[in-house]
């Protein structure tokens, strides 16, 4: 699967961990790990929540070019 999100990089830039994000969202840390490795993708509502938690624009989480 193509890299569709930059969640791993945004978390690192924010000084936050996968575990922290999992706790904030009430998700399993394995789910967050899959999002960070682009194995699976969060839905748009979850992406919006992540952007709020990390205080970044949702566009910063998404990859600019898919093609």
C-alpha cells in the first residue's frame, strides 16, 4: 500500500508516542502502529481528532502527493 499519511513523522515532531495517541483516542496501540506504518488508515473523523490532539492542520498528516 502507498504511504497515505505522515502520522509517524507528525507524532515524532510533536514529541508524542503511539501509546499516548492510543490512550487519547481509546484505541489499541497496535491500531496506531498500523496507521503509522501505513498498513491501514484511520477514517476521516479520526484524522480530524488526531489533528486536534496534535495541534496541527489535518493536511500535515496527509501525504501531499499520492501519485
